[in-house]
């Protein structure tokens, strides 16, 4: 039996997704792949936009160009193939009490069976004027059963989809859930009242099937508040727990660090210096450091991490450095070995360093690099004094928990340093992660040239400038969204692009493919070849999105650029321009690009700075774009807006006042249960 969620309080019948109308086994599997496992996950799969099909008309009243909903009967229906093309046209006549109108669909032969003459149906779509008169083109339809409609005649939700899923299937399933589940509001009445929020059952109903756009907005407001409130609650509670703990006071190894800094092939920026000293000062206190190092891609965060690790090692403490991917862990291990000496650093992944665990347990190894599995696994540390988490969006809650379990014999816990390129303005960051201290690298290393970014026309294959770079001994990244070719998605896959390049423009150049489904050893081998300069080009999925540092690479080519968000494109672009060489970034759309997307790409052309881009992104998204924050990379934020400072402050105050009450959350079992669920969930994201 699955665990019953408080979100639904007492579920009368613990219903799995599989039993829901609209969802067959394949759909359920596809939902699972999207992380939607339980009914509550499905209810949190919010629409990305709506179609306004609320304009109900009579046939006699419609005008060309209007989007309308008509209710009536199919009077005739027939199909005809279009010679020479793989296309079938369905022609139908539809009538209501006021008259008849032609209806046309493309490639939907099953309609002949569904919409037989005499069927009562509601149609929603656009009216066109053709030679033969008015017609309705490709309308959504719904066979009428009673008064309620789900797909027509109202404001209709449009969901993000994958694979076999369709709008109709999702709507049908979600509508059924909303009808049958008893959703209980867990947010305390006082908070709801003070913040003028609608209740949860209504919010969920209205976010999916709004009566009006205002109602959808109210629903969104409530659900955004929930996300921020839970986020703040989790963080504030984790800070309270942290305050009760102590950490080793690590002496500042000033001389050693000075020597190290002098030995670097470059001069530290002022920002790097400042951040490094803030970090080692934190570590010298007996309280656990909880610092976030924020800096745009390429600002040089790794060397600050190296200084912190060196500081700990000098005092005899171990450091664990966690990276989000194996590729990045390997890179960090190599970098740190180069900076701090081969023997000081051990890489531990599924394929590496398993034989060296005893050295770690005995404390002979001082710096241990791996992925997040490092903390969760049974790696035994000797005196773990510092944990560094790179490319971190999670900011602590999960790591805190894991760290507590790494308490040393004397009862102290390690210091924590998180590093991120997520561009959040400092003031906002302070409210958002109130449990963190923040250092910002707001300055790029000297000599960096802005990356020249261009939008390439669809299918354009003028690779002259790319070849010039390769001929000059530089290297190129090519990035696509997909691994394998797909029928459903109009985007090139890694394998297709590899073929295209090797047969055409990059014939004779050495290129290799890299993606997340490859074996670790294989990925590592290819990455190493690329780093050593043995490959001209790497054709890859977004496994190289964060952190990868190959200063000799000067070309980034993003295929299907319209499929990526601004923040993601900025991260990808950050793989080049990491030395004083000039670099190029090409963004090639693989399909039709609507004006708004095009504008997004143009922002990258015009702007090289992550903070500015984040602001532009927000302005471009506009208040109606409810799916925008997905790209923020923040777990648990589906609707919440990272830039909505007033709402963040309100959520924070509400969380604070609840925790301050006598007995804390014990008076609010529903909040506590929801929080537990939330924390558990973000652990798996
Ligand atoms: P990020 O902040 O994106 O993690 P990295 O730490 O990977 O950036 O640094 C990017 C590149 O810049 C690396 O190749 C690094 O060696 C180099 N670098 C770091 N600091 C400096 C500096 N002060 N001057 C010149 N190059 C630097
Ligand atoms: Mg980095």
C-alpha cells in the first residue's frame, strides 16, 4: 500500500494513477518518467498555459478569426486522402439550432468512429473564412455527456507533455482526481486569512480548470505562497537545528595559503581574495559555517574551494567536495590534484577509488572528491571538517541532514560551503536563504573577452568560422537536447548531429559523442581525450551543462536552442570563454521559433552577464507565463517566483511566526506532516 499523503488527509480509497480515467499503462509509465508517481504529483503538474474556449456561440453568430465554442450535432462526416501526401482530411458538417458549419480536421481518422452522424458534441476552435464559406479548423472536440465540459467550452488547461501523453488524457485524469479526492487544506486558517489566500481545494480546482482568468491568478497566488512558505519553513527549521551544533575551530593557515596563491599561474581577483578570507574566517569559529559562494559561470569559484580545502588539510581535517555529475567530480579531482598535489586528493565514484576507502577512514587522504553519493554511501571519514557542494541549487536542507550524520566523536559537524552560478540578487538571496551567509564573486578574471553569440538560421551549415577555430588548434562543443532520434520531437539528437557533422561540414575532424546513458568509463575516456586536445569536437547532451572547464574550447554550438531556457543557455555558453582566447557561441533553432522565444535568444546575443540575463528573462516571461520558474532549478518551485521579493518576505514571516510559537510546529500537525512530505520530496529531486 502506498503511503497516504496528508495533502489529501484521509484518502477514502488510496487510488494509484493506474486506476484513473484517461490513463493506461503506457501513460502511467510516461508520467512516472516525469517524476509523477502519485495522485498529488499529478495535481501539482500545473498547466503551462490555457486556451480560452469560453466563448460559447451559435453557428449563426460566428465571425472569421474568432475562437468559439459550439454545441450541437455532427450531421455528416467523411475522410479523403490528399494525393501524393501522407495526409488525410476529415470533413464534417456540424449543426445547432441556428444553422450549420463545415468542420475540418487533419490526420485524425479515428474521428470517423468517434464522431458518427448524430453524435452530440461540443467543438472549440478557430473560425476561418474559406472559398466555400465559414469553417472550423482542427477544433478540440468533446462528446457531450451532461453539462460539464473538460476540453471545450471553458478555459482549458494546456499541460507540458511527454511521449504518449496527450492533453485529453491528462485533463481527464486530473478532472477525475479533483472530483473524487478529498483535499484538505493544511495551511493554518490565520495565515490564510492574513495573506488573503483562497483555500487549497479551490486553488487546485481553479489552477487546472479556472472559471475565469482572475480565478486562475488567485489560485496561482495561493499555490506560490505554499511553495515559498514550505521552503522557508524547511530552511528556518534547519537553521535552528544548526544553531544547536558546533563545528571544529580550524586555525587559519595564513602562510600556507599565501604560498599557494603565489604558486598559481594567475593572480586572484579581488572578489576571489575576499571570498576566500571570509570562508577561512568562518571556519576558524566553533560554529558550523553555512556559506554560499555565488558567482557567474567562469568567475573562478573552484580556486576558492581549493583554498578552503587546503586550509582544512593544513589543520589535519578532511574535506569532501561534492559535484552534481561524475564528469564534474573527475574534473575537480584533476584540478585539485594539479593545485594541491596528486597524493592529497582521492576521487571516489562508482568506478574510482573504491580500493582507497581505508586511506580515507584512516585520515591519510585529506581531500575526497565525488558526487552526492559520497555522503549518502558508506564512505567512512576520519576527521571530516569541511564539505563543499558545487553547483548547488538545493542550498543545504538535504546536505545539512546528511552532515549531521557525519558528526565526529567530539560531537562536532563539518563546515559547509555551497557554490552556485544561479544569479540571484544579493538582497533577495538573503531573504530566500536566510540560513546562509553569502559571498559573491562579482568580478571576472582579467583578460576575459565577451563571448560572441549569434543566432544561426534553421538548417544553416556555414561552418567556416568554426573550422577556422579548429584549424587554429581550438575545440568545439556541440550540444543537443536528445540522445536518440525521436519521431515526436522536432529536434536533432546527438547521434543525428554527429552524423550530419561527420558527413558534411566537419568531415576529417575528430569528433566524439557524449551523453548520460553511456558507461562511466566511456564518458570519462572521451572527456579525457577532449581535455587533452585529442578531439576537435564533442557532441553532447546537457551532461556538460555545468562546471566543465576546458579553457582551450572556444566554440559552443547549441542545436535546437529554442528548447532550452535562458539560464540553461547561459550555463552552456559558459563552457567557453574560460581563458583569454576570444570565443564564439552559435544558437541554432531546430524548428519554428515563435517571436517570444526568438527574443529570448536575442537576449543572449546582447548580454553576457548572468545577473542581467536573469532580469531580462523575468521581464520577457511576463506575469502570465506561469511555467517560467521551472528553469530556476529550485526544487519544489513549480509556480513560485524567485524575484517576487514581497511574497518571499511574507512567506518567511509567516514561517517564522509559526516556528516561534510555544511548542513550535507541534500545534500544527497538518503543517508538520506536509513539511515532512515536502522535505522528503525535494531530497529526491
Ligand atoms: P566557475 O566559477 O565557473 O566554477 P572555474 O573555477 O572553473 O569557474 O574557473 C574558470 C577558469 O578560470 C578555470 O580555467 C580557472 O583555472 C580560471 N581562473 C580562475 N581564477 C582565475 C583568475 N583569477 N585569473 C585567471 N584565470 C582564472
Ligand atoms: Mg564551477
